[in-house]
C-alpha cells in the first residue's frame, strides 16, 4: 500500500528500444514526492520482455504497401505491429492493489497518447475514488485534447518534480489546487483552467532520482545495468522541428556536476550500472565544465568499464579533438552526431546552422581516436526536397560514419507543428505522429521517405562490408544466420547496382521488390558510382 502510484504505460509500435525506456522522469518525480513524506511506487508497464503481435490500427493500414511482409535481408524495415509491455489487465490489478489516493500517468509522446489515456480510463474503472493525473510532454503541449478524457482529474504541464508534490498535498489536505504550478483542471462550467508549465528554477535544489523504484533487473544487460542521466534541462537552440526549440517555455538550465557525479555513484555502486545514456538536448555545450566532469568521472570510476553514450545526439561544433579524447578515455565508444542536413534551404527552414565543416573535423578526429560515429539527418519535412535528402546520404557516404535517417514527424510544442496545423498537413490521427508511420506526404512523399530509409540501410550495409573485409563468421548457428544474411545482402546489392531496384528476401527465400521511388534510387546510385570508393568491389 502506497500513497502515490506512478505509471509508465505500455506502448504499441513496430519496435522498442528498451534502454531508452528507463522511467527516469518518473523516478525524478518520485524522489520529490518522497522528500515531502509520501510513499511512492513506480509501475513500469514496459519493464517486461513480453510483447504481442496485434493488428495495425485502421489509420495505419496503408503502411502495408511499404512494409510488405517479413524481410530477412539487411534492407528490411518494419513488419509486425506489437503491444510492448504488460497487459491492461495486469496494470489494472496492480493499480487496485496499490491503495494509492493519487495515480500519476506518464505520457511523453503524442503517438502513444492513446495508450496513456486507455491506462487512465482503466485506472478510473478499477479505482473509482482515486485521483488520476497525467503529465509529460504530450499533455503539456496538448492539454485541451487530453482533458477531453473524463477519466482524468488533472493534467500537470511542465516539470512534475515541482508540481506533483504540491498537488498531492492539496488533495491530501482538501485545499484549493488553483495555484498548483502547471495545473490544468475543469472549472464548474466545464471550461479549462490552464496554467503555464511548471519550471524547476535550480536543478540542484531537487533530490536525486529514486533509482530504487526502477525495475533495475529488467534494464540489466550482459555488462551490467543501464541508466539514463540528464545533466541539464531545456535547450538553448531554437530549431523549428523540436519541442524544445523556439516555442518552448522551458529555459536551458545546467545541473552542477557534483550532483551528476553523486547520481552516477548511486547508479554504479548500488545498482551495478555499466551503461549510461546522457539524454541532454545539449550535453557538450559548456566545454570547460564538461571536460572537468570527464576528468572527475575517470578518477572516481577508474576500472569500472562503464560505457557512456549520448543517444539524443551531440552538436558537432561543440566537439573538438581534445574533448573527444577525454570522452573516449571516460567510456564513449560511439558518438551520435546531429547533422540534420547539408541543404542551405532546409537548414534555413529549420533555423539550424550549417555544421558540415565541424562535422567533418569531428569525423577525422573520431577516426584517429577509433571512435565509431553515426550522423543523423532528417528527411520528409514540410517543403523538404527528397533529392536534397539523397544528397545528404551521399555526403555521409564519403566519411567514416554510419547514416542515421530520421523521418520527420510534427512534434507538438514545436513551431513546425503549428505551421503544419495551419497548412492542413497534420496527420488525421495522433497515432501517426511518429517516424515509423511516415506521417507526412508533401514535397517528400511517403514513398520517398520509405525509399530514403532503405537507401540508408543500403549505405550502412556497404560501409559495414567495407570495414570488415576480413570478417570470418563463427561456427554457431547465430553466426551462420548472420553470414547467410550478409550473403543475401551482397546478392541484392549487386542486383541494386544493375537496375536500381531495392529488394527483400522472404522466409521462404523468395526475392521480391520493395515499393520505392525509382528516381531517388537512381539519383543515389548515380551519386555512389561517381564517388566510386564504396562501389569498386561490386
């Protein structure tokens, strides 16, 4: 029995990256609640290996044209749509047993908002007297649509570490909630009271995340546990496509590195964490403090063999060889680099600077340091020319870097979202607000977007082959399957160079054509042949 139950709902999608679903935000909010004397439990609906294949929603049916059956080739994308996490029945039973007077539900992404609302409705059914609150980016950006769900009593906008303890006290003491930061509620006339988002002024004033409430065993991998850490909140950049960009109400704020090190110490010493993902929007912004942090980290955790990553992306102009050398020594093995595009027109639309020169310097330094790199580009944005995205891929083909192709989706809270809304470009269903559903069809069509995804797979397959020319598989079945996949990929790649068709392989061994934009395939193929260095062996 606890006072407050915090729930991370299950999700439905084509894939799930478990190490990015650690409920870090809920653990931070839980710590603030515990500091105020409340007992708290986190019900992580994703902390299970269970998943179930389910039918595509009606709004996604046309994706069957682009994701045609299982594909065993290296150029495959998605096939099965799944329910990841516990069943609603399990979550309902746990909620009922908790005895909580308040249940908070996290809703981070609009594409999964339907699952969060279904969780709220279930909770209200099995615990009719409980107060149900929803927080996270989705309800912060779209409070009106979320509060259309009668199962919700309140929405909290902004940072829950500030707001939820105050709300919980008001409910417990039966006092007014009107002045709770970030509060959204229905007034007597059914109109909404909507407060500005709550903001943590000084990040060091808040307790370290309640890591003991996370199901750490689930997030454990062979080398040890996995943890997420943020050294800052907000972002100083004003990119139009990002919810942390030019319309964000949350300013950029930095934690002290003493606090960050203390948090890492708990994660490593108490929970055996050996993989840490920094989810900052701009991890390396302040060079000298970050360098000192790396040195302190190495001194404190010498011999622990901890891998560090910044999967949210690093800004190339903020990196230099000296910093990268320290990052390598501290435990970074791969650098995820935010390139966005090399197109001047597209960069102007995104309000992004051209980072290509800095990007090239980073690639050279990374190669000298034996650091792997991934360069991320955005494709399929409003008014984005698909041929400029082909040029972005060809640019990535020249360097020692893998291509990360991110299909654009309109993010609520961004200025691009408002632009899409005004121009009637938003998908009909919020379920489509994700990259995997190819949400927009404009100058870059959905067929163009899926083609660019597959061209990225082809490019990375060629780079992998180029980097492991002396590769010799092992004798176990897994290695044999991998070798068969590589052999199939080489066969399909040679066919691609002959006619520009992108093909897959069925489980029965049948080769079939994927639906792609032939003009983009032809432009990519022509560009590769001009470059020459990746195609000579074919």
